[in-house]
C-alpha cells in the first residue's frame, strides 16, 4: 500500500545536499535516500545531521559480505538510527539472518531491512554467461525475494513493474521499494522501465524512490508534493 515518497539524494557533497534540502519549508521533512557516493564522501556525520534535521533515512549501501561482517556492520548502522537499510539477497540466507540480528537494537526495534535482488544493470546475457545462472531473470528476482521474505526481511527493491508479482509470491505485507519513477510529462533519462507515481500507487508499491524528477526540478518542493499527491491518491 502506498506509504511514502523517498527522495534519492544523489549529490556528491554535504553542501549540495543541504542547499537542496533548505529549499523545503521548515516543517516539511521528506524521507530521503542516502547512497554510497554521499555516505563515502561525508561519512556517518551526514546521517547524524539528517536525523537531527528530522528526516527519515533510507541508507542505500547494499551490504554483501560474510554473515559475521554484515551482522557487525548492520549493528553500527542501526545505532546511527537510520530507518531503512539494504543488502544483496545474493549474500544468501545465513547472511540475511545475521543482518537482521545485527540490526535489532536492545529494545527490539530495528530499521526496515530491504533486499536488492538482481541489479537492473545486470542483463540476461550477464546472468547466464557471467553469473552462470540459467534461470530466467524474472524467476531469479522472485526467488531471491522469496528467500528474503523467508529470512524475515521486510521487502525488496524492485521495478514498479514487478511490484505486484513480488506481492503475489511473497505476500501483501512484504514491502516493495521502487525506483524508476517518472511523471507522465517528464523525461525518462536513463531509466528504461518506468512508471508514474499514480500508477505505482495503484500497482502495490509501498515506497517510491524518486531522484531527478524532484532533485532536478525547477521547483523541487512542488515536484515532491506532486509525487506524494499522485502516489498516495
Ligand atoms: O533519478 P532517478 O529517479 O532515476 O533515481 C533513482 C534512484 O534509485 C537512484 O539513486 C538510483 O541509483 C536508484 N536505483 C535505481 N534502480 C535500481 C536500484 C536503485 O534507479 N534498480
């Protein structure tokens, strides 16, 4: 069920990030996604600053390592008080379960844990010839999602076009976090499999991740409000 719009803060520095966020009125605190570029440039300080400013944070670092290392790293991220984090389902069940353990705080609370299935940049040829996976792409995506659900994860990052298939396989409550969102009158840019916020809301997406249609808009605040209005209906 349509829950929230997450703005992808794909900026290289703290300064550019704050300049962008300062355009929003004081009481308006969008849910934001911080990825590798900004996190590696600015470190955990950028997370603390965003939290102090009142934002919810999806920390998009896509962890993938041995279970013990992921567990310990997740424990650190959990103490940063982020709201959503992710990992690669390709790390398999033991790693996903360890991640959940690491994330869980002493009071039992934890950030949402979301799995990346197959990266959208991996095409069918790479799947077969490099990763040596013979199953069709869609089946690997759904099977990875099902593994994540069985391990107790909260959802997956997927295309809005896959959201209903994921729900059918993993249950209605399994969250779908979907990039590839464009306004009906907007530029697709490099995204190929796109959907409007309105259709994403009707297709069972729980969170839409919107980058350039908001960050590059002449009026980002209006664009963010428009995305939320269309998505939440
Ligand atoms: O600017 P745009 O709306 O295309 O940004 C989408 C965001 O979602 C970017 O941060 C991008 O890295 C991320 N993403 C994606 N497709 C995926 C996974 C993540 O576009 N499959």
